[in-house]
């Protein structure tokens, strides 16, 4: 009985740990991308939308801005946090972050899709675990 | 003369290194915040706007979303990248990220202001250096 209780606690702990790991922030640097794609605002909005869907996320709003002489920023506000992309076509570089907080999220798929869509010949990806209180993952909320 | 040249090179390198460090991504976890403030969409929009100004950034767009039964996401698209805030009032928790890429940015001031405005009794801050090609910092671009 004593052992059973301990086992229960361990299972609960393991489950809790797993939930905590579901709040991920991916920082992605994309190098040697296709310059034209990095300067195409409409294309980047479509790509961001598709990336969000691949991550199992729901896009609630998507904004973008084109810079002079070049460069674009696009940000998707998700029900599960956000994805942003900032581009410098003159350097063939883009800085992306994908922050997902929720169950069954697949931010890595979004990351892989962005690498391929922008034809990045080099990239670096850092996966950072955010540290919300564990209760955050148990709450269900919907967009108004 | 030889020494002078070397010194010039070293100075240029040091300057370059310094510039590289100007692309910062701050990940901020705010715990034990004021729940009412975390659920106040208008307040959070004002706070984000002020935080951006303190960071020496220019806000080009600001979007937000209120969730059911509670919680808010607000994101500021900056000329110099973005600031986002996601709140879970039921857990007195907020996840913030401040990404600034440019000269004379002061993201740490924005971070400190957010900690104080949301009355966070605990927080953790991770400062992550993004790695753009050095040329990115030499380009000047403006919002269209």
C-alpha cells in the first residue's frame, strides 16, 4: 500500500513534469535564406499562418509591417501564445520565435516548415522551456 | 604604423562584438502578480506601450486579445522587433518576451518596468543574445 502510494506520487510528478515541458519558446536564426522571399510581406503572412497550423495552434490575429528600404516583420497572435518573424533580406537573415503554451503543441513542425519555406541554407535553433506555474497547463481557456 | 593598424583592427573587432550584443531577447517570467492587472486588457496595452518607449523602441502596431474565462495576450510590433505579454490571472503569472534589435536599445528598462507595473513578487529573467550577421546592425531602415 505504501509502495502504491509512492508510485502514484511518482506518476503524478512525472505527469506534472511533462506538462511543464509543454510551454516552449523556440528561438530560430535563419541564415542564407532566399532574399526575395524575405522581402515578400504577403508570402511571409501566408507562411506564418501555415506554420501556426502545423504547430496545432489557432491564429487569432496576424499583423505585419514592411520596412524601407527592405525587410518585414510579421507576428501571429495565437490562442496558445505567438509566432514572430523579422527579416533582413539584405543579409539573407531572419530571426524567428515560436512560443507555444498548451497541450499537443508541435512548435518543432512550425520551425522545420519555416526553415524550408525560406530556403535557409543554415540555421540554429534554441529550444527554451518557459516556467509557468504547473496550474497554467490545467486551465482551459478560449478566445473571446 | 604596424601597431596602429593592429590597434585599429582590434577596435573595429571590439566595436563589431559590441554591436552583435545589441540584438537581445529577454525572456521574463512574472510570478505572484496582481491578478486584476493581469486581466485588464486596456491596462496591459498601456503598460506595453510605455515599456516599449522606455526601451527606446518605436511602436508600429499593438494588438491584444482577451480570453475566456480570463487572461490576456498583448503584442507590440516594434520598428526594432517586438514585445509580447501573455497572462494567466488565475495563476498570478505572466510570460513576457522583449526582443530588440538595434542601437541604443534598453530592453532591461522595459523589463524592470513590467515587473513593477504588474506588481510581481517574484520573477526570473533570461537574457539571450540573438545571432544575426554583423551587417544587420549597420543597416538603417524605417517603417513604411
